């Protein structure tokens, strides 16, 4: 154990001494109307990550995601999953990433509303051209329960990502866009303002059906805008979990429109899902993997009385466990105990889990992070970092 712990610390020191230099940067001109100077960093930490142009330009609808998405787990997965899907058509080796610069907060807010009836438009003093809501009409007939059951809110949020390329004359131009549509799995409503919250569970089939209809209308509207008129566009459908979930939702389909294409001709199905370890769903669908987790959990409980529990979040592509993140909160009475526990847990990881499962373990206490253990797929020696 001392060997790999010493190596890990040595690597951290080495990396800190060899931090990437940003002196080798490339100055370019943005291709938008403002013609601002921008910089492309020379360093790219991984081929799986896009380079961002500098200075960083926040998205025009920045901050809305926090209000519209149920949990922080969904927020992270919605954004990072969207970049993962983007790589199918926009290679990180060729394209630069920028947060959405064209769909602003006002536009997205208007698209997230319900569609209005003619009488509702008149009552709200709106023009027909302002009737932009993509969610179902609430005709206000019948009981509140029936209205929300029959016409729930499907579309929760829209996220735009831009993909840029450098031209021969040192300009960066918009060459692609990825649009994420976050859809509800549960519709929440109130019978009165500040009253109790009620919910309606939505069927996967109906969510998918409505999501694809909304996607076509979004494609129509994007093609009417000059920025998106002729560039390739990917549209992805994400289903978020309920507000009490401790695992994120998942993308279940995406489509790609070639330059100038308006009509969606087909969808690529995505067989992805997160499971909570332990949970009845995980026991039912992935018995072998949950057995590895239970054996690991039992050994931790057996040897450390200050142990408070462990939670795993397992990410599956099809039936294959492609990522497992484990959180262990524990009460420590000293740094020596923290180090000893970290070494013990690292040994249990190597003992209980097959080599093909990539695992990340976060050990925390009331004081904050204590240690991080990362074992990549098929690697014999994990990376271990103990926080000081």
C-alpha cells in the first residue's frame, strides 16, 4: 500500500511542477458581429474534452438551468451528457466549444410556457406571434387534478451549446450547435399559490412521443434564425428524475440535422441509465454488480464502527457498467485514522470489484473531503489522493 500511495503523491508533486503553460496561445477574431479578439489555449487536458475560447463567454440563458432542472445531479448530467453526445458529430480535435450565445433567457422562457388558446391570448393581451409555448394547452376546463393529469408540463428546459471552427483568415465561426431538451418524468403542480405540491408520474412512452414532437418544432424555429439556418444541428432528449432523486436522469435519444436540413427523419436510441446502489431496481436488473457492491459495503461496516453508510451511483450503457461513483461519509478522530481507512478501502476495491469496472470513491467527513480513490478500467494500481 505504501508503494502506490508514495507514487501517487510523487505524481501529484510532479504534475504541480509541470502545470500546463498558457503562454503558447493563439489569438483569433470572433466571427460574430462584435468582431472581438479571442484566444485558443494551446493545452488540451484530454481528447475527450473540448477547448474553450478565451475570454470565457457565459451562455445567454445562463442560470436558468438551476431553476428548471430538479436536482444538481440532473444539472451535471444534462450538461456533460450533451457534450458527450456532441462528439458523435463534432470532434473535439476539430471543434471549439462555447456556451450558447443565441437562445437568450427571454426566448427560452417563452418556449417553455404552455401554448395559449385564442381567449387566453386576448386575456393576456398577447399577439398570435407571441404564442410560442411548446408545452400543452391548459384550457382551464374541469378540475385542477384532471387538467394537470391530462395536460402535464413535458418540457422543463432547453440548453444550447455552440461548436466553432477556425477559418483560414484566423476567425472563429459557428459551425454547429447541439440543443438539449430536458423533459420531465414527473409533473409537479399546486392547486393554489404557495399551497401543497402534487405530482403526476409521466409514462416513458408519452414523454418520448411529446419530446420528439417538440424537437421538430424547435428544429423549425432554429432554421428560421440566421445563425442556425445552414449549420449542422444535433438535438438530444433528456429525461430528468424527480426532485427527491439521488441519481441523475438520462438521455434516451438524439437526432442530427445536416446543414440546412429541417425535417427530422429518424432518431438514434440511447440505452443509458443511472442506478442507485443499493436499491431494489439495481438488485433486479444487475444482480452481479450489486453483489460486488454489497460485499464491499459489508467489509467496510465490519471493520470501521464510525462508518455512516455508503451510496453508489452506477452508470450503465446497455447492460455494461461503465462507471461507478461511491460516496463514503465517515467520522474521523485524526488524520492517521483517515489515512488508514483510505488504505483499507483501496484494498477492498481491488478485492471485491472486477478489473473492468472503473470506480471513483470519495471519502468525506464533517470537515469536508478526506480522500479520493480512482481506479480506471483494467488498471492494477488506483490513483489515491489524501486531502490535507
